[in-house]
C-alpha cells in the first residue's frame, strides 16, 4: 500500500477572507492548549485503528496553521513519527500567512520539523490585497517570502488571479514579479465565487463581475505561458512546479491515495480492514474538541466508498494531473477497471477533439482538456 | 316552454374586440335584470374557464336568459348568446350568430373599431342581424365618441346615429341597452307546428350530466323524452333533460321556436355533437337540415411531446379529457427521433393551439415541447395521387412530387397611418398580395391575401413589433394555391433533428434557415465539443453556424476536503443530462427547443 498522507486542520484565522469557503473561524481568544491536546488525541485514535503504516507526508492546513504555537506543531509531528513509519525525507508542509507575527515563528516551525511552507500571498498588488480582505501588505509578503526561503528548504506560495477588472497584461506583470520571488513551486488559482461567502453576496448583487469564458481561458493560458518561461510546469490544474518539486502531499489527493484528516471539518479517505472509507469530522471547532475529549475522535460521518464512487473520485482527482490516471493503480484502488468507469464513445470523441490522450495503461487530459475538465468529466464518466 | 310569446323573445349576441368591454357589459346586463344575486356575481360570469377569464377571451359559446320588464310594461325574454371572439373559432361564431336575430356592436369609445370587430360584424351582417352600435367607456377622459361613431359609419357602413353611449363599468345607460334590444331587434320567427328543427350551437362535457348541448329551436318543439336525430350523422338519442340558462341550468318541459336552451341525451362525447348540425324529431324528421353546416377541420398542426418521456401516458389521458369537451382539435400518436413519443395535434388556428397547450400545462400539469406549427399542404404526386401533409417530416422525396398546394388566408389589418409602410413591407416580405387599401381618418385598413404558413411563422410578433402594438389583425381562410415549397431540415453535427424541420417557400427558405440556425446558436449553450448547426434543403446546406466549444470550465481548487462534494456535483450533472435531448455528442436543453420553436400568438 502507498504511504499515508496526513492532514491536520487548524480552524482559526485572524479574519475571514471574503472569497474563502474553507472551514475557518475567527475567535477573540483561542485555547491553544485545548486544541493542541484534541488534535494530538484524535491523531492517536486514528493511528491506533490504521495501524503502523508508512507515512508519506504531513500537511498543516487551515484556517491559518501559522497561528499555531510552534510547540503544538512540534508535538504533532513527534506523535506522527511515533505512530507511523515516515518515509525518508518526509515532506512536512505548513500553510502560512505572511504577516509579521507569523513570520516570526518560521524558525520555530522549522525547528519543529516543517520542511516546506506554502505562503498565502494571494497578490502582490496592494489594492487587490485589500479587495481580497488580506491582513498583510505586499511588502510584508515579499519580506515573508524572503525569510521563508532562508529558513525552509522548500517554499511555495499562492496567488489569486482573474480578479474583477484584471487585464491579462496586468496579471502577466504581477505574475512575472511573483515568479522572480518564487523557488520551485507556485499555486495559481483563478478566483472562484464560492456559495456562502461575502463575494457570493456581492456577485449576486452584481457588484463584482469576474472574467468568464474566453477571457478566463486567456488568463489561464497566459498563466501557464509565464510560469513556463520560469521553468514551472502545470503538473495540476492550478499547481506549477519544477520537475521533482511537486507537493508530495497534494499528489496523494490527486492520485487518490489514502489520506487521514485530523481536526475540525477534516475529510479522509482511509483503508480500514482492506476497505476504503470516507471520513469527516465535525466542522465546529468547539463541538469537535468536545467530541474528541469525550470519544477520542470528532468523526461525524464514516461511510464505505463503493467501487463506482471510488472510480468517479479517482477520475475527477486524477485527471487534474498532467500525468493523468494510471489504469493499473486505478483498478487496484477502486476495484473497477478504468474502461468500465468510462463512457468509451465519449472518451473517443474527447480524444478526437484533443482533450484526452490515451496511452497503454494511462488516460490523461491535455492542457485543453484540463481547461474544461468539469465538462469533460461530466461527458466521459460512465 | 315558457309562457313568453314568441313576439316577446329577443336573441342577441355581443360583438366586440378584446378589452372593449363585452364581458363587463354582459355582467352588467345579468346584474341589472336580476338573473344573479349580488352574492353570485363574479366578474365575467360567462367566461367560466380560468383561462377564458384571464385572457379575456371566450372559448365556448354560452348563453343566459334574461327576463326584462320593459318600460312599456311588458316582460321580455332576452337570450344573450356569448360567442367565441377569435378568428380561430370563426365557424363556431357563425353558428352562434345564426342562433340570434341581432347583435350589439360594442366599440371602445377611445380605441375605435379594430380588425377583429370588423370580421365579426360582417359575419353578423351576413347572418341577417339587426345591429345596434354601442359606444362603451364614454366616461373615460380619452373617449372620442363622435369620432368613433363616424368611424363605424365609414368603415362598416352602419348607421350609427342612434349609437348608445354607455359605460358598462359604471352602469351608465344599461337601461338604454335593454330598451334598444326590445325595440330595435326583431323577434324570432318559427312554426311551432312544423317538424322539429333545432340548431346545435355548441356542446360541452359535464362530469355529472354527460354532454350538454346548446340549441336554438327554429321550428317545432324540443321536448323531454323525445327521440331526436342528428341530421349530419343520423344518430338518434333520447332527450333526458331540457332547460334554459339563467345562467344556472333551469329545467323546463320543452323549448319552442325562437328559444335558446340546453338538452342532455346520454351522449358520451362532444365529438358526437357537431356544431352547426340540425336536431330533428326521429319519428317525424324535417325534410331538410338548416343551412350552413360544415364539419370542423384543423388548419394548423404541430407535434406535442412530453418533456419527461414518462409523461406520455399522462399526455394521452389529458388530450382525451380535453377532446371530451373540444371536438375541434385532433390528435394522433407520432414518434420523433429527437423528441421521442408524442402526438400530432390539429387545431382550428394558432390561438386554439396555444389555448390547448396552455390548458395541458395548467390543468394537467404537463411540461410540453411543441414542434413548429405547420399548415396543411396538399401534395400532388407525379402519379396523380393527392395527399394532405401536416407534418414536414412526412414530406415525400422531391422526385415523386408534381406540385404542392398551400392554404391562403385573407387578412385584414388595421393600423395607424404612421406604421402602414412597415406593415405593407411585412406583408410583401411574407409573399402577401394586396387586395385593398383604404383609409378611415388616420387609420389605414389593408386587406391582403397571405399564405397561411407565412403567418404561423412569427407573423404576429413582427406585426406587433413593427406597429408598436397598434396594428390589429384578423383573417379568414381563402382557399389553396400551388407554391414553390421546400422542406428545410435542421442538422446538429450532421444529424437531422426531425422536430425542427419545417416547410417554407423557396424564396424565403435560405433566410429562414439562416435565422433558425442563428437562433439555435444563441439558445444552445456552449459545450465541451464544437457544434455545427446547419439548415439544408434535400442534400444542399443553405445555412451554417458553428458554436465553438466552451472555453473554460474547471474547478480551481480541489483537494482532499473537496472530493465528496465534487463527486456529488458530478453525479448531479450526470442526472441533469438525462433531461437534455442528446444528439450524438450534443445536448440540446428543452429550453432551446421551446424557444426555437416558439411561435407567437
């Protein structure tokens, strides 16, 4: 079995960003000790039932995990290494925001064992940072990135583009500045209006209008082109890396391997007694902590994933990757042959249209196919 | 039989354009004569169907008997015949008018005479009616009674010097209307001793009574227990009930000459009761029927398909129920490669088509797709055979066709002078032949011969748009004539979509083909694959549009926490596709079909 990927969720933020629909919460005071203990306890519970397995990666996500005490991060890493067998040079990523407070903790995170940070820069344009509700300035972002590159072996950062009114030329210029600061990995997301966010309200009122259709496609293509000139290739829809610098942890999701999710609202796909199960923890931080304190875990849903469902999940994740879906691994993982999960006539049409490539034992989306992946999936999934 | 002598009976109809106040006047007459108590009055008593009330149109003929004590001290029986007011029901209107001796011509004192009014008033004149002009809404500030009075004289040629000035809404001069009915309309004539002759004016299905027939007795007596015969079919029925409408149904012993009333006779469907037929006594039949009977023939056809294929049986049942009450529409099962199982339905006209469609969706809760309406063509084959064609999909190969004939109409359009040029242009574009063009003040009246198939293709929409809604329009069927007609097929990615094919004149085929391709390009959402939309005559492509593939459709962020939601979304998307019509790789949403095929009314 492939090594396990371990996700740990820290649900708190200094402020809620208007575009974000992640499970994040703003609190006046956070009982760090209580949540640290609860995370450790849930990790121990999950580890006990999964048994001693190889551990491929740890990812601290949120929320804003850079608001955690470095000691908490250290304790969780120590626990994980105690319960599982880490692979050599195991990737340990932490998401960080580039405020000065958080940058001060970088050394502490590094000492705790974090070897990769993903910095939520989002934009290098001061006006855009305001629009996106960010708590940091562009200068702070640059400073935090420079510090991160000195402290951590691996650094990635996020940008959000296709903002209202953003021209292709403006984005190219911003991206070039960003690429000059980049190490070997970037996540470049097109701004998406998610239901339930502040932006969703504004969009419904017509107060913000995003580039769509051809304009959005042009921005996407410009992104890939600019990243390409810096040697960063889109190994996933929104992720760019030099070969070998891909996020090991995120690859596990896209390759549809086992991952355990610890913390409020965390999802998991784990093999228990030879069967794949989908797990979900309670979203509300305090309720989750209480559940953990009472039962050892905050699971609110755990359901078997039947082969047909696993097949759809493996496809919708796998085709996001440039490498595509490996037929043999697909069959092993889902219990269903790749061809059986597909509408082959539509696959053939999609190949003809230049959206898919079929090689022996592999199905992958082309650049054009990935650009339209949601529609492509709806067409080809049986 | 009532005690009213025939000299004291008056049978009358009301002729009016939509919104000129026919129903309000009828309500007011009913109220004034006390036929209904205030509690029983609802607006537009006679239009019993919701649809009739909402659209202000009457679909079924109805009647009400009013008892009026005139100023001369005598009591009169006034039978108000409410007739369908639209050209689609011209024949039904003519039969209703044939049951009366006179008409009130109601004209809105600010709007003036409209095309529809004209057609009906000419019918009334043809029926030998005494006509009493009534100017309604004289209380409104915009009323110009003098101008409209002059217009009635100029356009219709009626003496309008005695026109009544009323306001049905406020009740102004309703008494004057009643007196005019008594003194200006002739009483009916008829011989009570002659063999029975009664005109079948209309019929409808009542869930408790079976079919109820509305009749006007001309000669003889119609009695309970009498065995009657329908002269067109020879079918005999035993009369179970005889009565009149007050407007409630009031049983009577019999009906005599000049009287209007109803009978029931254990008849199961209205299809057995032909409007215009003559009822006579089975044992002592009349020698000849009343003049003017003709069976109803559908003029416009279209396919009706359930959006949800599972609703096919429900559609069949619903059509059956509607036909119980409306024998003038026809339906036969048909299948379409594009739309599945449905029915080919025939209607008296476009309004009739729309009414049936709307009733199906409203009363029976059915979501329907209607194909483009088609008129009835006569296809003359080279071997001499002639066949009627009402589905473009059934058009035979060009090599076996000698020629095709199409139905024509005679259209009357009234329009303010400012828009006349645009209207004439429209008629010319639609292959119209001008018959007459006259002016009444600043309104022009254009009479055109037009091919009916040009009218079913968005003619009303164009007419309204080029005249900013000021043109009024009416038409009558005007025979068949040969035309250079071709079938235009619509192909989506080279697959013909049968439900979208239509027949048009060669001269307009290309333009029509281009327009529908362009429309479809707008209506079909961009999809994963590029789509070619073509119009073709035979094997020759006459128009082509390309709908390019959608340019971007991908979720930006998708990590471990998003999988469950994304999978459910994908499953929902697959489910949604089942409601689309799939053509090879292309999905055409129902909305696109509906909009592409939508004709105006």
